[in-house]
C-alpha cells in the first residue's frame, strides 16, 4: 500500500492489554527435513506485507525483516538456497520514507517523518532494482490488478522492479510466474478489501485502489494465478485474508476517546460525535462505527470554517465525513466480503493440495485475547502491542517473525516437512525513542 499518513498525535493512552495464551519454543533434538516439498527455489508472491512495508513506508530494515526473508532463512536447513530481495542500497536505506516515534507527550505518541537517505530517482519514482529476486512483494498490489499491465506504470514499487520496456506492458502475474520456482508462498487479496476500507468505504473516481473487488473477479483471478504457480506439480502455501476492521488502523480512535478528548480540551459536556454514513444519512456515532487512524491527526474535530460555522463532528449538520469512518453497515459488508474471499482461498488450497496459513484466525487471536510468546505479550494494541507497526496496518519485525512461523507450521503440516521455526523473541516491536 501507499504511504498512509503523516504525523499523528492520537487521543489515546498507552495501556497494556492482558493476554491469555502462550507459544512454546522448538523441542530440543528437532531434526530438519524437507518432507514432500522441494525448497531449492522459493519465491514469495504478495503485497506490502510480503515486501516488508512498515511504519507507513518501505525502507531497508523493514525489507530485511519481511516474513518471507525469515522463512527463507529457515528453509536453508531443508535445502533452500539463495533468496534475494530488492533491498535499497545503504545510502538510500530509508527508501520511500517512513514514520518514527519522536516522543511521548503526556502519554500521547508524537510521530515524525524520516526524510533523509531516501531512494527517489525523481518525484514519484524510486531507484530501480534490476537484479534477480525471489521476494516479489509489491506494496499496493491487489489481486484484481495483478492481471492489468498498466498497473506497473501507476505503482512506483512495481515500476521499480521492471525494466523500462516492461513498464505498462507486463502484468504482475506474468512477472511472478516466470521465475522457474520450486516452491512459493502466496498472500494476495488483502488490498482488494483494505483499500476500500481505509478510505471509509468511499470509492474515489479514477482510483482503482479504493474499489471493493467483486467476488466473481476475485475467484477467477485467484484461481488463474494459483494454477500458473502450481504448473508442473509445484507446491506452495497460501494465506487467508485477515479481518481488516480489527487492525489498529480501525480500532485505536474510538468514539469514547474522541468525546473524552473534546471534554478535556474544551470543558464542553459533549455527548455525541456525528457522522456521515455510506447511505448518505447523518446520525450520532455508536461504538460499532470505526474511525480511521488518520482522523486523530486531521485536527478537524470541533473545527469551524466560513462555509460551515458549526463545530465539525459535534453538530448533526456538520458531521464527520464518510471517508474518516466505517459505519456499522459498511463494517458488515467488508467482513462478509472477506469471508467470501477466504472461502475461495480455502477451496482452491484444498483442490490444489496446497498448505493453508490461516492468517484470519491467527490475527483475530492476536487481537483478542492476544498471546504471550516466550514471556513477551503480543496483541493488537497500537504501539504497545508488539505486533503492528506505527501505521496501524503493517507488522513489526516481531509480527513478521510470528507470521513466518504461521506459514512454517502450515507447510510442515501439509508436506510432512520439519522446518525449524523462528525465535520471534529476538525481534523488536515498535521502536521507542
């Protein structure tokens, strides 16, 4: 996905969340074996999660901590060979730029943009990477756009990986299926829901990344992509789509927190926040409505203008715009579409005898009640939960390590392999100043 937002100072407290389960380390004497799979050339197909996007940007440390890189390191124990990623050079290590936590002011996080050592060769275009790679993750890649050749010119992360002659002429599906691989991981489909959800279920004209993909389109493209990857009896692992409405991007800025912030700042006895819904109605928000994370930093709540002197969001005739909130009906629609997509993924995985990593179930477990891994609490709390980075969508290094283990568990189960898991306790959560 593209850069999500800039500086934020949220109306939240930094609180710990109780967690209720544990993860055990590998048993001593574990003997690695490849089982029924050939891991000699592993490729990773996917979007920003596969690429290592984090903290609102793509940068070298995030690339290095991407879950496929962690899987590939473990595969060396069972016949895996080189796994190359399109890393930024050291002098361009900050890539597209990203967010870092600057300080905590009265318990509130203050972010800042990292703007040095960037990797732009010109505005909107990153430095090219023309070497052979096996991590094929492209931030912003959607399943429905993976068959569109023009997307290479629109998406700067994909454009970066293509020779100039292929930009606008080669699809991502073509790019990903010509690598002569022996094994693959496949995690696409998140953005076919997430882009729409992050935009408050508002589809912007001319912006295909804000569209909610139709179920029939999803099934057709998913099946075609998997059939291409499994040609010649090649094996792989696919992953389900998480409930995007349960990530910190949608769960951090609550109605209760917004009301409390207004009361604290103005002394007004505010009772309601008014929203504009997708059905073109205006009403008081409920706890079932989800405000997007950037709304906290937009500075709009309670503001007035010449065009509308009523306080923004605090009066029914000046409601919070739909793009900043998912109303309860939109949440239901999104969750139903995710369920339909996951049914397709599960069916195709079974038909093609592929390993299935159930990211939907796992990340729901991370959200509630959370887990304890080797004594470290991991949950979906923003900043303190260790799983999600500062953009509230993508994973921390520890979150990537845990996802790598989810994939490894699925591979071991399907192919009778014994790939050692990653020690996720060696990887950090959010980096504090």
